């Protein structure tokens, strides 16, 4: 906790099935309500204590180590302490949009064979001008939307095909990686368009969801305007005010 590189503290136990506080009392009908107490999981109790001591945000890992280890076995390590220089060299994985099904990343991550293997990626949506090493020439597993990272980029003609491509692969049980060069503009716009279509929801609601997953998300103004028009296609009218500074 004293290392300057700490940004978040994640607390977990063996199996945190719930983060809710549960009132527990005896089954005896004569038990006074005052005898009831709060039952907390070990991680929740520890996290509550740490909030009074730490300078950094405290997060509880839902499901505990058992659940996390089952899904992300490739993150397991025997290391106890990570030095600042080791953390600087650590390469992050794509973020989860739909856990275990849809990931959002950048071009470097899309070219990393270890990431492809660890996440069991079976299909790519490449929203960039670059050509990656995976699924080249396989139209069933690669959707390449070749648009520049500029205000002249036009993603609208590709949106219906994009949504269909993702839907087909989800039905097949494939894991999909959507990416662009930096993973913050074009690929985010593609994910937003899919969520709006799939859930029949506003740009505002989709934006709030993706923002939680990818805090540095920043589609350019031209793409935001096109997403606004896509909202009209999905919902029949434009609902989200893209003049809001949020966008």
C-alpha cells in the first residue's frame, strides 16, 4: 500500500458469492431483533477496514479467487510483490465488453499470439487501416472495416454488417476481439453501434456502459455524429443530445 504505483487495491477471499450485507438471526421466534447481526464475507470485511486506512480506492472481487482463477487461469502467479519497473513492463489485456465473449482492444493486442490464446479469440473485427496477422483471407472470422482515424472516416455503411457478423459469432460460441490502432475511437464506435442495435437502446446508455469498461474511450466527433444517426435507425428517432460535453 506504500508503493507510489498503487492505483487500486483489490481485495478477495476464496469465494465471495455476494457483496451484499446479510442480516443473520437465530431461528428462535423469541429472538429479539437487536440480536441480529451483519454477516460479511472475509473480503468485504477486510475491504471495509482498508477504506479507513488506504489512500486508494478499494474494490472487492466478486466470486473470489475460485471464480477468477477458473476464468483467468493465465493470470495466476506465485509472485507476491511487483516492483514498479515490473508494472511498467506489464502489458494489459483487452477490456471485456461481454465477459468471455466480446473484448475491446488495440492493434498490438490483436497481434499478440499469447493474448489470442489466453482469451480464446476466434474472430476479429478490425476497424483500422492496418492488416493484422490473424484470420487474414478468412472472411468468416475477420471483418476488416478499413477507415482512417480522421474526421472524414465513414463507418455508417459497415454498421449493419458489423452487427450481423458479431451476432453470428456469438451464436457459434466464438470469442470476438474488436480493435483499432489505439483502441479508443474507431473500435469504441463499433462496439457502441453493436450495443445500441443488440439491446435496442440509446447512444447515451451504450456510452455509459462502454465508458465503465474503457475509461479512456473517445470516438471522434464525426463518429459520434454517425452514431447519433444510427440511434435514429435503431430507435426511430434521435434521443441522445450529442451536443452535451460528455460526448
